[in-house]
C-alpha cells in the first residue's frame, strides 16, 4: 500500500470508463477535472464514471474540480503565428483585433491601468519576454521585445511584477463552481490565489450554496503575492497545490525548488495536505518511460513529505495514461520502502491549553503517533465523522498504517487525497469494546493486519455522540 497519493488529470486521452478504471487500478487516488477545457456534459459523464467505478472496485477515488481563474491570454494572431523580433516595439491593446508583429490583443481590460513602465510581460510560459515602455492608461500599452520568437494564438500571459486587479473568481469560474457543487465534488482548486481573502470568499460561496455540502478548497500557489501571504493562506485553506508551471514563470525559476520545500514543510506543520504539480513525468506524454530527472523529481517530492504528486498532460492528453500512473506508483513505493527519513516527523507536542477545543484531539493524535513509533504498531485506527483526526495523524507521518472508519461516506472520498490514509465505511453503533473488536476483525479479514500485530485505536467516547477524539487504546490482534 503506497502512502503518497496520485492525482491524475482527466482529458481526451482519459475520459473513457476503461482508461479511468486502468488508472485507478494502477494507483490513481484523485481524478482532477480541469475546467479550462471540456463541456459540462463531458464533465458530468466523468463524475458519474468515477462514482460507478468506486462502487465496482470498492475504492474511494476523490474528485478535484480545478477552476481556471483569471487566465490572461493573447488573442488570435494572423496565420496562427507571427515572429516577434528582439529590439522592436509592439502595441498590446485591450480592443479585440487579429494580432500582428506590431499589435496584439490581450484578454485583460484593466491591463493599461495596472501595468507600470519597466514591468515585464511574459508570454507562452516565458518563452517570449517584453518590457513595458509606456501606457495610455485606457486601452494601449507599448512594449519593447527583449526576447523574441514565434507568437501563436491564445498563448498565456504572465505579469510577475504587475499587481493584477482582476478578481480571483471570474464569471466562468462562478458558473463552473455552481456546476461542481451541484455535483458534490470533494475538492475545488482555486487558481492564482493572491491572499487569504480569496480563500475566504470561495469558502463563503460554498457555505452559501448548501450548508450540507462539505467541498474542501485547494489553494493553487502560482503567484509571488501568494508566497508573501503564505502563512495566512495555509491557515484558511484546506489544502495547497504547488503549481510549478506558472510559479516558475512568475518567480525566478531557481527559487522554485526552495519554495516547494518551504510550502511542504509549512503544510505539514499545519496538518494541511499538499500536492506537488506540473511536469512531473512530462516526457511520458509520448515516451513509455520517464527521464531520470523526472524519477528524481517524483522521489524528492515523496521524500520532502508531499501528500500527493500530480499528473497533468501526462494523463489528460498523453499516449498511455495508465502506464504513467503505474510508473509513478513504482517510484513512490520504492522510496517509501527504502527511505526511513519520511516517517515519524518530529512535530512539536500540542501546547497545553484546555480552552482550545482541539487540544484533546491533537494530544491523542500526537500520543498515538509516538506510541506507534515506540511499539512498532502495525496500524493506527481512528473513528471520525469530520476527518480531523485523519488529517492530524497523517501530518505526523507514522510508519504504522492509518485506517479511518466513518459513517460519513463523503469524508472517505475527501480523505483519499491525504497521505497514508485508507478509509472504510462503518455505520454500526455498538459499545466501544465491541466496535474495536469488530474493526480489528474487518482489518484482519481484509489482510490489513495479522495475528499478534499491535494496533492503536483512537475514538470518541461515548461513540454515539460522534464528538472529538478522547480515547486511545493499544492492543494486539488475536
């Protein structure tokens, strides 16, 4: 059983039930639906397919709906390609037109107001570099081409120095969010997060949509402003994604590895899941095996302590989506078997504060992780309704397996993103001793534990109240 989870992006290459099933069997734990592409009809089909497969396979594959966000793009250019020559000037206009080497359209109405002289304009993932010379503040910006090349239609634009005034959620995002929440997805990815206020706004919209829906938020970190605000963002979000594509264009590329490690560390400290994304196995879009550098990249993300590693084009448009997932699974499993450094993090003990409503649960989880390390327990078993103890336990990265039993079916799929967590649906309501014995029997029957294994159980007594964890028990499997 691998601990680090795999997020696989669905697309033209991986929309059929057959391919999605192959990916799940190869190790995919979360299916990402990218709302930048595809119709609602296709997306609904994908959602239904995943849920049907969960029933068929007995899995809890999660669904992550990724909102596009305020993606800045160049408009259509003539012949789908014009050459921009270094040293020449170009006009960027907010009035729609067919682009030429002298004038191009940008899909960002406030651009002339927001940009300042001397600021860089990066196009097509930074392949083209322009520098602002002047702006009329209304509809035109003059720029000089610093690094030229072929500009084709609808390429993305990054403005690393400009304070972009666009809202985090566009009209398209609001419609996509409505669709995603109507279909009860587990996670929503928020693109181009700049501050904690962006997360708070999205959570407010989710809460107002339906009080019963518990869709969680993944903050995608791809802007320099987000790095400056990172502590507040982590505090407000439910999970984080290190979106290295745009991040590597918006900040100097050499800073990205250090930023990645910092983000993983901070998320672990706050018990928030963290996903590493972009170009992890890029060469496998066409090749049948990854480059050695890509193998190192995935392995290092696992060793850093990431909850999940993500595949984008590799599974959405690649030639063999299931093979990529299988290759990633193989790398993860080898690192987890051979590297003891990823287990038993030295987290600080919870600060003694009986007025903190989480103090008892946090102390129980901390103690369970320490006890598992000292006794070489095979498993830590938690009963949860909200999923809180599962997240907390996972952040300690115990070597013991984490098994979660819950009567809240929605939480099973949500927790499939979280490191090391394997969930079981359990809705019996009997005495604590009977429940613990019954759960041990289920785990033994499923081959998860064997006779004489030590197991640590965490629960809330009385069970019927479904309160916060306040009980810990160490016992052997008979």
